[in-house]
DNA sequence: TGGATATTGTGAAATGAGGAACATTATGAT
DNA sequence: ATCATAATGTTCCTCATTTCACAATATCCA
């Protein structure tokens, strides 16, 4: 199994580039084109495909339609992916309102919160009390969850997800969640860290230039 | 100059862990403790510090207060960092409303949008017309910007930022921005990709287990 | 005070990802 | 039909980052 996250992220980028090419009427694509599109070298593209057993035609490149299909299968996008969000605050509702997920085959099935004021069963994406997470996730076979609670609530949210059978989590809370790695995949997005990182490099470049 | 992004991100994580330890009343810390806290090996911690010229005491570990101070200086947090946000939609306003930046020394000075309905000069964090970005950023010496516009508007937002003297950008739009690397630092956050990545690993683990 | 020990700091080794190179082969032209 | 050529697929190499290992040394305790 491939464990290199960057490699998988590149697959997603190839896929996005391929959709653009497809919509422009292209039928075939070469490793050079994809490399340009996502900013890597052609050999990287071929190596990535090779790793996942994707082959093209020597001198003929890759057929865009079948390449998209293969990538989608690898990325698990051949079936609708249902997601739940725990924590319907700033980030949670930003995700909930985002239109872009639908066309990517990602469907937000429901949100959960402990704040009674947030509950709304009638909304297109319902906001339900946290207690209902387990039953809902099991009933709807949800495999993927998003944690968008305050940091102090994140670990307990994770544990509820674990017991609800959720297998993958995107976590926005700025702390390291503890869980058995064999049981659940955790991807962290820490926006403060990302900003801090930009700040560091801006300052560091400044200092370098000054010296 | 250190160009390793992961290394800088670890510095931020050490810093966060140190604040927690400090608030618990600890005075000294060992590389083991920090390693546990952020999930790396102790030798990694020592090497990271060594790279940035941070030294501790053999057998005595590191003094938490002075370590925090050194990390903050390295990370550019010894001075308030003013940030502007372009695009005041779902993500932009989630960031705007987030309380956590303030205590990290990050201040959102203003937001910008092309939608007249979004403009609000009276708010604590004002939302201004996009045309005012350049003057505002120059007048307030803003170095850091966030792009939270739709993808089609992101490149032009970046170019406005460039001409406004902004040196670092956190970009949420799912595309590759073009800019001279020596003039501006760009950090991309692509939430769709992050979710897709979780989905991939969940499926991949499933298949591995099945086989 | 002195010896035992825990912990740092760093040079060396291992790992792993990315890039270069090239042999292979499908395509198209003559 | 044959040849020239363009593009793949894979091997090998390079480089960066991580991990190991240990000598150096500050601290603690007897
Ligand atoms: N908003 C941002 O821009 C931003 C930036 C950086 C980090 N973050 C992190 O993202 C997370 C979410 O941030 P936010 O700004 O959306 O927070 P928020 O306070 O706006 O929303 C949190 C939501 O979680 C709910 N909640 C609290 N405890 C809960 C629990 N135990 N179970 C379920 N729901 C619970 C609250 O009722 C609230 O609706 C936080 O951990 C924050 O540190 C956010
Ligand atoms: N919201 C999410 O959860 C989410 C998830 C994945 C990716 N993204 C990406 O993040 C970006 C922002 O997403 P969003 O959901 O906040 O979008 P949004 O549509 O809610 O907000 C975009 C805002 O940008 C403003 N805008 C449009 N053109 C502009 C311009 N030229 N200059 C300044 N402002 C302009 C709009 O008026 C609007 O207020 C998008 O690129 C989106 O693809 C968002």
C-alpha cells in the first residue's frame, strides 16, 4: 500500500487537471502536459502512475477518460462519499455551505453540535444533537468525519466517531488527537500553523535579504 | 536560511506544547517530553533546535520560558502580525470571526470584497471594497494576506497583493497561483484535497485489510 | 568532593522521495 | 514494409531529512 501522502495528493491534482483538459475537448494527454499542469516533472507523473499500476501507450500517452476513471477508483470517488461534521461553528458551517464538495462526489450528510441553538432538523443538511451521531453514522454507513469543535472537545468527538464506526477524520482542532493508527486515519488542518508558517518565511526572507 | 517547511511547522508545535506545559507550572522540559507532545523522536527535537542555534543544558534540559521566547523570535511572533483577508465569504468570515488568532499575536486588520453587500466600515474588523486594498496595505504596512475568493478571482487577488507590497499569502483557492518566488511566499490550503486524501487512505486501508 | 547518571549536541548512517537517464515500444511517415 | 521518432516505464542516482549512536558534560547524590 502507498503511504506517501504527497503522492496521493498529486493524484487528486492530476485528476483535477484532467477534468479541465477533458472539458476542453482533449482526448489524450502526455506526462509532459500533466507535469506542467500541476508543477512537477514528467518523470514524477509517470512514476506516480506506475506506482498505482496505471499504464499508458508508448508514444500515445494516456487516454483522458480512462485515466480519470482509474484515478477516481483509486481515490475512492467511484462512489458517493458521505461525510459528517462535528462542530457547527465558523469552520463547520463554512464547510457545510461550500458548494464545491457536491461536484466532487462528497456529500455532507449531517452536522452535529452540543449547542441546542444550532440544532435544525429541517435544513437540507440537518444539524443534529451530538448524542445522535453514533446512530446516524451507523445507520447511514458514514466512514468519514470532520472535527470542527473547540480544541477541548476534539478528543471526545474523535472517540465518539471511533465508536460510531468512522474510519477517517479531518481535524481542524489545533492539537494532536490520540487514537490507534490501525483503526482510524487522521488528517490535521491547522490554520494557525499555516499562517505562522507564512509569517516565518516572510520574516526569514527579509532577514536574509537584509544580511 | 532554513527552507524546510516541516521543520518550521515543528517549531510552532513545540511552542504550542510549551505553552501548555508552562500553564501547568512546569519550568524545565526535556527533548523526550516535547517529542511525546508532538509525536516525533527526541533526536528530532534536538536536531531542530540545533539547526536554529537553540541550546539547552546537558542533563538539565531546556528552560521553558526562555525556549518559548527564542521560538517566538524565530517564528516572528515577537511583534504583532497584521493580516488582511481578500474574499469575505464562508472561509473568509470564518477566519475573521476566529478568536484564536489574537492570542497568537495575529491581528486581522481588514477584509476586502467586491460584493457591495459585504462592505462594512464600522465593524471591529472592517470589510472594505477591494479597490482600497493597495492603499490600506501600504498605509498599515501589511505583509501578510489571505486569499479566500472563488478560484477565478484568486490570481488577480494575488497580483493586487503583490502590488500592495504583501510578501506572504495563505491561499484557499484550489488552483496553482503564479508569482515570482523571490518576491512572495505562498502557502496553499486545499480543503477538498485534504478530504479526498482522508477518503483515499480509508479506502486503501479497507482494501488492504480485505486482502 | 567525587563519582554515577541522565541528557544534550552532533557527526555518521539509514531512509525515502524526487529527478535523470535510457532501454523499450507504439505510432506514423516514406 | 521499414525506419525514424516520440513517449512510456523503470532503473539508477542524488539529495534531503530522519534516525541512530555516542562522546561530552551538567546535575544530583552519597
Ligand atoms: N475559525 C477559524 O478560522 C479557525 C482557525 C484556526 C483554527 N480553528 C480551529 O477550528 C476549530 C473550530 O473553530 P471554529 O472557529 O469553527 O469554532 P466555533 O467556536 O465557531 O465553533 C465550534 C462549534 O463546536 C460546537 N461544540 C462545542 N463543543 C462541542 C462538542 N463537544 N461536540 C460537538 N460540538 C461542539 C460549538 O457549539 C460550536 O458550534 C477549533 O478547534 C479552532 O481552534 C479555527
Ligand atoms: N468554504 C469551504 O469550505 C471551502 C472548501 C474548499 C475550498 N474552498 C475554497 O476557498 C475559497 C473561498 O471559498 P468560500 O466558500 O469562502 O467562497 P464564497 O463564495 O463563500 O466567498 C467568496 C467571497 O469572495 C468574494 N469575491 C469574489 N470575487 C472577488 C474578488 N475578485 N475580489 C475579492 N473578493 C471577491 C465574494 O463576494 C465572496 O464574498 C474558494 O476558492 C473555494 O474554492 C472553500
